[in-house]
C-alpha cells in the first residue's frame, strides 16, 4: 500500500463537514467501483437524514456512508483532480459543501526496495489523557483511507497490512486490538493484530464474492485496560479478481418469432450472470452468436445485442413452411468480451418460427359433384377437399366455407370436418324434384383468421358444386287435410256424405291412379269408394254418440299408390254434426224419498236431455191424467227451466214405494216429450225429516248392487280360508321333509353318523309290560322277586388309546384309520355291551305258545365245527374256548 496522507482543521461542534477542503493521495490508476476516500460529516442532531452528491457524477459517486467511489476507470493526471462533495438535509433541504482534492501518489524512482515495502502507519489522533479522569471529546478527527486487498492472494500468511500506533506509546505501555466482523466477530480470525507493535495482518486468502469489504475498529488501551485513544475505523476493501465464469440462467432458452418478420424484430433475451464485481471488467459481460442451425436461407438470420443479450432478426425470409426452428449457440464472455483474458460460457437458444396465415386454402378441384334424393334432409351430398400449407389445426389452417351463389332459398349448408378440414355440403331443407332437378353452387374457402398483409386469395380458393336431385316415389296427400263437413245428425245409412280425394306429387312417374281405404272410423259409420274416394254412411249419424266430442266426429282415410316402393298418405275427415230434436227429456234422479206427511215432503227433480239448445230446456213438467190417484196424491211445480218440485197433495200417505209418472216436454221444434217413472219411497220421519221406518225399507228388499257386494265379500272370505289351509298343509310337509334331511355338518368322511337310539331294552322305556302277560298269570308287584332288574356293569379297566387321525390325512389313509379304530374297539373291554350277566324284566311263568324244543341242537352239537369262532375276535373268545376246544 502507498502511504495516504490526510489533513484536518479544528472546528467546534456544529452540523456540517469538518473542513472546507479535503485532500487525499490516491494511486494514479483508478478502476471503476474502487473506493477512494471517506468524507466525514458531523450532525449534532442524529435524526437528520443526509443525502450525499458529487459535482462530477460521471466520475465520482458518494455512498450513504460517506465513501467516495470511482464511477469509471481512468488515469489521474499529474495535476490534482478537484470536485465538490455536497450533503443535503432531505427534510429541510439545507445543503453543505466540501471541496475534495485528489493527488496522484508519486512514482518510486530512486527509493530502495526496503523503502518500497515499508508498511503504512496509522497514528491515533492526539487527545489529552488522564488516567484518573474520564475521557474528553477529541479535538481532531482523522479520515483513514480504505485499505485495498486483492482476493485470492497466495500469501505468505499472515500477510502484514498496516501498523496501528499511538503517539502515547513513548510514555505509556499500550496494548492494541481490533474488533468487528473478521476479527472477533464471525467470520473470526481473518484479521489479527500484534498487541504490542500494533501490526495488523490477514491470515488467509479473501474471497470478494463472499465478503466484499470489512469494517474494523482499532483500539489502544493501557496495561490496566483503560482506553487511551478513541477507536479508529479501518475499512478493508477486497479487490475483485476474475475468478468466476459467466453462468447463464438457463442452459436452453426458448423463443418464438412469426414467420415473415421484418429485420429488427425482437425475438427473445438471454441473460448470464457473473459472480465477479459487476462494476469492474471482471463482471462486465458481452454476448455473441457462435453458430446458427440451419443456415438457410441465410447463415446470419439473427443477431444479439452484446451488452443486453437481446436477440433480433437481421435478415428477411423467415418461412415456417421451409424452416420451422432455428438453434443458436450463444456465448457470454467477461472482461468486456476480451477473448484473451475473459472467461466464457455458452448456452443454446431455440427459436421456433410461428405460423401466420400466409397460405390461403385451395380447392383440389374446380368442380365437385353430388346427388341427393328429394325430400331428404341432414344428408351430406358432397365432400369439398382443400389444401393449406399453414400449420394444421390452427386458425390459419382451419377452413371455413361460404356459398356465394346458387342457393337463394338456403336449402344447403357447408360444415367443416375438424379433422380433415373438408367441407361437408349438407341438405337442411327438403328439395322437390318436380320443382328443382339440379343445383349449381359457388363456394369460397377462407381461414378463421384473415390472410397476412399483402396475401390475396387465388382463383383456387373458389369452386363450384353441381348437385343432382333424384326423383323418388312420394306419398300422396289429401287436399284439404283435414276436411271439414257440416251435417245434421240422423243421416240414414247408405247416404252419400262427401268426396275425399288425394293428389300424387309424382308428375313424372308412370303409375296408376290412387286407391282409397279407411284407416280409422271409431263408430263404424262410414265407408269410402276405393277408386273415386266417395264417402257414404253405413249407419245413422248420432250426435249424442260417445265417439262424438264437442259435436265433432273424426275419421281417417288412406290413399296409396303403386310406385316402387309403394307410398301412402293419410287424411282426416272432420264431420261437424248439427243437433236435431231426436231425444226426449228424462227425469233425474230415478229414485227419491219423502215423508208420510205433507211437511216436509218436497222432492227436487231435474230434467236431463242429451240434445242441446234449442232442442233442450226450458222444460215443461206435468202429471198424467191416468191413473187418477197420481194427481190426487201428488202435485208438481216447475221452479226453473230444468228443475221442478214434487210434493204430496194430501195430508198423509201410507208408507211404501210408489211409481210416480212425470211427463216432461222440451222446447224443440217439434217438441219431444216422454213419461218418466220416479220411484218414491214414502216413510215415517222424525222431526228433522229423516226417515225412521227402517223395517219397511228393509222389507222392500235389497238392491241388486247390495246383493252383489255381499256375495263378493263371502267369496273373498272363502278364498282366504282356503289359502290359509293350503299354507298350513304345505308348512307341515316342509317340516317333515326337513326331519328326513341329514345335517350338512354330518360329513360321512370325517364324522360318525348318529341314528335314532333304540335303547338298551325294556328297562329304558316306561312301558307297562304287564299288558303283554297272560291275564291269569299276572302277579302283583308285591310278590315279584327282588333283583330281577337288568344289571349292566362296566368293568374296571384302563382306558385304551384309540388312534387319532391327523388334521389333514391323505385320502389313502382313511381305510387304515378305520381298521385301526375297529381293532382298538374290539380289544376294549370297557366298551359296551359289557361281558356281564344281563337280567331282563320278568315276563311271567307260563306261555300259551308251543315248545321251542325243535330248536335244540344239543344232540348234534358234537358233530358241529365251532373253530370259526376263533376268527370272530376277542369278544367271541370264550365261546371259541367252550365249543371249539375239541374233546376238552
């Protein structure tokens, strides 16, 4: 480090720069971003926010901490360089200024190597010191220039930087120390100081990319730890070295550019970063394109801004249909692109040429042909094919078809197939062969987006479509349909009603006349002549029929031709029937109830006539002259046009059922009248007018409806009983069937089947065996011998070991298992039946049966061979010994 000198002036405490002129000695070669000196600004009010500025902003910049930096790299001239540093209060806008004079350090000409390597000394400012008194404000302040130290130094370490010394060290024994990040704070141990000599050293290489500068504070104390000098600030700047290559943010960059773009069109920006100082040449990058693939139509279709990395086009001729993608190799070099000293790195830029609508659709033929049967809709009659060189399935490729002529009535439409891009000519309205036999359509093809500027549609974008209409056999049709006929009811059978004919639209086909038939005639009133369509009646037309709704009767007829294939059409004949007075009025209701006395005894009746006005009401009500008892006992009074009231004329009429004839006449012309019988039940009534003579009413007999209801109830009840009995029998059968079934768990392969037990004799059953004895030999229980009960005693022996079957035996072992179990059971004396004397119940002393001596074989027993008993097992061993022993 070359020595840097600084001067200062005494001043009192006031806000501003401590001096008007600040002089500093710096190296002759200045690099951009290099810190030069530190200006000191004193503020009595610590809350002020100060902004620093420079009169030469293009050369010098002042940081917020008062450090002056070089904005660019330059060489200082032999004469001092001067500029003004200003400080401004951001709130009050008050401004202070100080002039700075930079002097280049002299070159070493005759100095010895020892002098050149002399270490700079930093001396603490003087202050009055009294060990027993507190420190006083210092009268002078020093500005210590930053110490510049290159990164990645190779040593040797520790490497001496500066020497800290106080002018009090001649009279006192002092101890020096440094504090701050890099000394006693993380990262610790980078800077050390000799406590005696004050020599500040660095212990290892520095890395600017990790820490660009260190701010230390030097202290001087006496042996008792008392502060002798005010601490001084030491700034150590790490000088950047070109030790980092540029790195692209992405190894592959993707961009797009429309085809046909003009030169100078922006494409994309690639960016690389360098960990070195961006304000120095080590971190200043420059870009360039190394290669382009493919190289058509020009090897230099693109260029790159060497500072910003912006890629733009420099040549015309981008055509997606020829080249769809370009690949560029981009290089970034630091040291402002110096190929000798700069470090480089590369990345790939992939530029896709996007499609624009610069190719119109073109038809593959100038004329297309199609045909369609008449009266058919939603039928595709022709496929229009086009070619388009633009990118498939994009708006610049998708075709739209427009008819420019030949279809004034809009009978056709053209849809686009999204996959093939073909035009589908479709019929949307029926076409009549007898009216139009051929259509010639003019069709234009366009894209979904307009053509690029300067591109025109060629003649191939227009075509004609010739469509031939095919004649088919069409259905006949009735005229008019429906046909309305007004006719009075009562028209007799065999009368001619009307003629209902159809027309055949096929004028150009050779076929015979139409044939007619009846399709629907609900009342079967009509018939139609099959040749001329004349309709006559087969029954009397009745407006009051149930098949007539709102005076209208509908019948449907069929007209058929003999074409290929045969066709038919239907027509509806509507007959509006006019009413005539052909129905006499009737009384309603047919039955009524009244009391024996006059009060209350009024019966309201209504006249009902199927006819309509003017052949209906108002009606006239009267009683007939015969028999005479009718008018003598009853009277009738009309209360409205349709209603009348029947009441007793006499004071008392005996209870019973009476038939009262009533003559009702309508208002038709001529009049129609009828005599209706009203069945009146006369009964005894209470004060409320309710009938109480139940016996008489019951005696009159039940109605037919009541009898039918009672019979239905009885039949339903019998059916329910029968179903219950059948169900009970079926359930009993199911129970018996279940008892015969074997439990599914009783598997014959692994279980012993358990059947019904029959007991061990009569002793096990609670039977009265005396009934089996002879009556004359029955002995009382009192004299029956004692101890004649059956005695089955189990002998006392050790339990034998039966074979145990394995959990999963082999099928072939089943026979062995059964044989072993049988042998063990035969040799088991404890298994029943026991070999003991069995005594059964006494059955009497005599019998009427004959002797069984004929079964005695003792006479011939000696001749019989009993040796076979030895083969029957241990249970027959005693018998074998008794009878098979020979002479013994």
